C-alpha cells in the first residue's frame, strides 16, 4: 500500500479527500495533519465509525517519515512553506493551494511574495487532460483552482480559434462551499439564502490563472474578463464563456470540435444541450456544451467545485504520479435524483 497523508484535513476539501481515500485500493491514509490536534470524527461527525484517526499538528519530519505522498489542503503561503521542506525528501506532493499554479509575476500580483521559487519552477500544473504526460513524471503538482478548471476545460479546445481582439468573457457561478469552511458575514445563511451576487468582478485572482494557462496552451494572447457569482447551493459550479471566433473559424460546429478534442477522455462529457450542476454534483465529471451563431461562441461548462475543482482532481493527479490507473476511486455517481 502507498502511504498517504492529508494536511489541512479539517476543511471541506480535506473531507472529500478522506471519503475517496477510504475506498482507494492502493492508498492508505496514515497521516492527518492540521493547525491543531484533535480527532477526525470530531471535525466531521459523518466519519464516526468509518475512520476515527487522530489529527496531528502538521510536522514536516513526521510527514517525511510516514508518507510516500501528501496532499496539502492548506491556504496559500502555508502550503509552500511546508512544501519547500518536503520537496527534496522523496515525498510526492499534490498541492491544492494557489502557491504553485501561476508564474511568479502573477502569484505576487494576486497573493504575496513567493518563498519557494525553485518549487515554482519544478511544479506541474495538474489539469490532467492537458498535462497528463508531464504529471506522470512530476514530484510536485499544482492542483488547479475550481473556476480555472471549469473555464479552461471549456475554452482550451477553442483557444487557437478565438479572436484575441475581443478576448473572452467568463460568467461563473459557484456554490457556497467554494468560499471555504471559515464563517464570514457573506456566508451566513441569511445572506446567501434566496440570493445571488457577484463578487470581486474583473479583479478575482483566478482571472490571471485562467488567462495564463489558456494562452500557454497555444502561445496565444487572449484577454480574459472574469466575473464570479455566489449562488445558494452547497456545491457545484456553472460557467458561461463568451467570445468571437476568428473569421476562418466562423463556420465551425463547436460540438464536433469538443468531441474531437476530448474523444479519449472518460471524465469529459459533451452535452447536446446546456449543462446542469445537478448532473455533475458529487462526481469527477466536467460537462460541456457549446453553440456558434455567426461567429459568436458560447461555451457552457459545469463541475463539482469540491471534487473536480479540488479533491477528485487532486486524487487523479496522485494516481498518475504514483503509477496507478488515473480513474481509481474517482466518483462517478452523483447526488441528483
């Protein structure tokens, strides 16, 4: 068995990782770390009688001694502080924070000074459908953000077809779990219920992550206007992306483009009508639909923000870097009825 640890286990993404790891035939969860000690079933009562292991104060030396692979479900800066101590130890790392996802310039523009520039150069961006071969040979994976995952999977098949004079506009909506477990006024029930609102329009830090990786794919220069919204759901994400096609691509059938681009991808489902959050909630799937009208393109995508946008994508990356079938233990049956 491959010895696995999760640091930052008391958050929502930590819980989702535990739920998948419990059923994983090749991974054994042997280390649970957080900022304070306790018991896993005390943090999440649903785990009582399933897995009652202790949560320990995260310690790099303990991780090195007891783990072959570790998931870091930590806030930015905390993750790279720990990863920088682990990188040379032989422990494989899948980092769910933002610390290794973007260039130094974009990171320091949106977060803070980067303290592990060697790690930043080493890290592989863990969007599996695009970087699968590089991921297999990596030691440090930068797990993509939820909004970038949903947006990039929709946009990348069209990256060389989109007219850069106009760029793309992304209208994104996410359930409340995307804001994390910490309570704040904007996440109170009374604020969220029967409500929807935009937040950080045009300035959200995921905008630069989307733009950087969209343009890296085909050496393009497409600008991105990104506006996220909070919707009164526990989980799930719906993205609408808008753009203009270059004149030579004005007549394309976008569904054919999508089907060809993702023809070998089990977890990308090309839909023939607009997508739904309910169809993907609780699964690793990304559903995509697109329309073209006179060179104006609309691409509609949906994922579970906690799974495909975080924890199940992290598990797919972990499977690949440990030489296991990518699909092992990834959830395929969701919560819809």
